[in-house]
C-alpha cells in the first residue's frame, strides 16, 4: 500500500511523490482547486483513493498491481470494452458512475482512439454519493505525447504509471497550490 502526494507546480504541471520516486505529472488546465465544479478543467485538492484499474487489453499488456488494499489484495483490474463509458451528466441518476453504452445521458467514452485511457485508475472523488455538479471522472491516466493538460485528471507516462501501480499505489493526496 503506497500513498502518493501530488505537488502542483505552474499551470498544469505537477510532481507525484510516490514512495522514493518522483514522477512528472500533468493535471487539469486550470491547475488545482478546493471547489471543483463539473467542466472547470481543474484537479480537485484532497485525498483521492484509487478505486480500480481499467485497461485496453487489445492494445497493451495487463498492468502489474502491487498490494494496494489494507488486507494486501491488489485493486480490481478490468479490461475496457467498446461499451464502457462514464456519465458526466449531473442531471442524470448515473452521474459520476461507470456506464454501459449506448446511454441516454451525456457521457465520456472510455474506449478511445488515442492512448490516454489505455490504463485508467478510477480515483474516488465525488462518488460516495455523487453530488450533482461537483465534478466527475477524475482519473489517473496516461499523458498525451505533447503533455497537454487534462480535463481535471492526473496523467503520467505509461512507464511511470505502470511502476506506481506495481509499487502498490493506493491513494493520492492532491496538495493546494503553492
């Protein structure tokens, strides 16, 4: 079980301190915020518990997961399918939940043409229970090759994300801006 700390820098850049490692991370275009709102492009401040890992089994090797739960078990690991999505419609009862497509509400597709969601860590934010409008789909996922900002997620390189998961990453505390 490894707890990491995300330290914001300037704009959308940050460092993730994970055990004895420091990983370069990309965060939301609006930096970090104490008052997350749906669509604000900010990464929420606070503790984000890693709920489960999703991955594209058709593209990449299965990630190795270290013991990330208090009883030493690895996180739930599931392959993504073309029918997987995430509801970001704050007026729908499925808000901030994984869904099956097609779905009547506004949603994000998890099966993407780019590689950002080839590995996705679902971070526990506004999910117990979801509060409409407070933000949804805060993920730990892969960085874009150009290191462009996320929509509010935390992004690492594939090598760094794989290493953090193998080390047993279980949660991330996002610190407020300096």
